[in-house]
């Protein structure tokens, strides 16, 4: 649908104007030419269009202006749209006029190879490259798919605070600040606890926003600031929770396949693998996963006190790391949900399995192709006395959690929820090698600029 706020066409809609004279506003991506022909690749955020200048058809001044264009110069180019299957996007623009807004000089990111540190220092400009542009558009599609899915299924968006008075999942990975005269406050690790409160008011809700983990990790999967969507549902048990997680991920992937074909092609993504992401997904219990790891000789590597390493069978009760998750997923071509983890490695608010009190009614969704965990969730403890005992067991301040305990005093019901990491999901769908490429301005333990 054309916007009434613009009088020009965007590149992605050129197919609607074949044979017409239009004006494209954008930036020069690349230029080539010789003699009477000049080619300008123009980008406008929606795509790239090849614009062709033929000297005999143009005033001398216009042709010379086109020849003067440099990478990332800002211009408005007028011309006639014609079909050209060999051109990017399938259309070309025969130039009839050009308006130069600014000639860019010494643009630092040239077509040559650059090191990752240089590119990260120039992230504000690196976003303009074809690869980063494609990843950002896929990210936008993932976010839209998430919102469409929940908005279309009876959920209400509820915003959770970013500044919180206490930790959601332990205190070792919190960013701390002073909050006026009230003492310490922390950047939120999760919107979940507040989502539980709003779910008791509205039934089915989701929070969507930035979360923060002061975890000193340098892996390809970790950021210190990332975005997470967290649905919370009253009267949902663990099975309902897993079903919803499958529905959501299937919807996101299929939406991206439908709307991001050009971007996935730009990235060289093998979409045949994404096409297999259809329900039902695979499922196995934690105990079954441990049994599979040991049967397939996937060892746990531990560092000894003297600095040496030793290998052992994977013990029941240990949480999975990336090596175990990737080994498990080598057998699957679509996501797998692992459920019923040892209670001791999970958060205090997770409900224990009545049939086996050693395990929590928790689940993680692992994605294939080395993507790792993209969802973590659980059924929540809904019994006041049990939750209070957990708060004491974890040495958490009862007063700080009194409002959370109140949810179990006044109309408590079974309820469940999960969190989906946007960046990990985008990394998987786009095929990006490192998570720093899938958020506009990544924050990591060694980087807080630009």
C-alpha cells in the first residue's frame, strides 16, 4: 500500500510502475561505467536498483553529475522503470535526471575485505552493507511475526519495567545501579515475574522488550543486552506451554520464508532446511537426553584444579552446555523440546513434577544447525507455601518478593510461560555466524560503542 506521506516510490515497489517515470530517493551503493554508459546501484532501505545513464539521452551536466557520484552519496534519481531480469530485483531505471543532496568522500567501508574489529567500530555504517541490511530486514520480519502471532491469538501486550528491585534468576548476572534514596535497583533479566501478575488480570499476555545479563561470556550466542518476548498464560500447564512454543516458532519461520525470500537469497541461506520447520517438533525428557548422550559417547569435559581436563560420562543432574545441545540436535532437522530438567539447576519459581519431585516442569527448545537454545520456559509454582519455602531456600528477600507471593494468595491458578530470544532466533533463521550481526548495535562484555 502506498503511503500518503511520500510522493515517491520505493525500490521494492518498482514492479508496480513499469513504463512510468518515477523518482527514487536513496544512497549510492556502487557505480561502474565506461564511455557513454554509467551504472549506479541505488539503495533506499527497501532494496537495490540498478540505474542506467546513457549519455546521448541526457544533458551534459546531468551525465557529469552522475559520473561524480561516490559510494554513499545521497541522491534523488528520476527515470523510467523497465523490466530487466538480470538486474537486482528484476527492474532497472533509465535515468532522466538526478538531484545530488551530498557527495560522500572517503567512505571508510569499501568493497575490500575488512576485519571484524574495524567493522564493529563502524557498526553505524556497516549496517548499510547488503548482508547486514538483509539480516536487519529478517529481524524486522521476526519481530512482526511475533507480534502478529500473539495479537492474533487473544494475547495482550503488557510492558514490564526495566528497572527492578530484585533479581528474577539469581544475582550473579545483574547490572546494578543506585535508585535515588531507595537503595539498589537492577536492570531487568526478564519480564516474566511481572507478566505473571498481568496474566492473573488479563488471562493471556506477553511482554516484549530488552533484557540484560551481566554474564561474562564471549560465545557466538551471548549478548549483554538482548530482546526477548515472554508470553504468560493462566490455566496453561507444561504441555500447553510446549504446544504454544511450537506454534509460535513454526509461524515465525514460515512467515520469514514467505516475506524474506530476497534477503535469505542475499545471505545464501539454504531455505530447504527452514521449510522443514513444521509441527510437530521433536520432544524428549532430560533423562532421555542424558541417556542418549552417554549411549552416543558424548562426554562431559571438566577442568581440574591443576588446569588439566578430564572426560566423564554425562551425569544426571548436570545442566547441558553448548556441546551437549549441539550433539543432541545433530540427529534432528527441526527443533526439539527437552523437558523436565533437574529441579536443582532450574529457577526457584518453576513447579516440580508431582510424579517426580526431583525434576521441574521446565522446557527448553533447541533449534537445529548449531543454533542452540532459543526458548526456555516452565509451568510456574502456584502454591503459596511451596513458593515461600523456595524463596527462603534461595536466600531471597521475602519482603522484595511479597507482591509475587501475593499472586498465590489471591486466586492462584496453574499457569505457564516461556521466553524466546529474538537475537538467537534471527541468528538461526538468517544463518548468521555470530549473534553480534543480528542486533543493530550489539552490547558485549568487551564492547559498548558505537
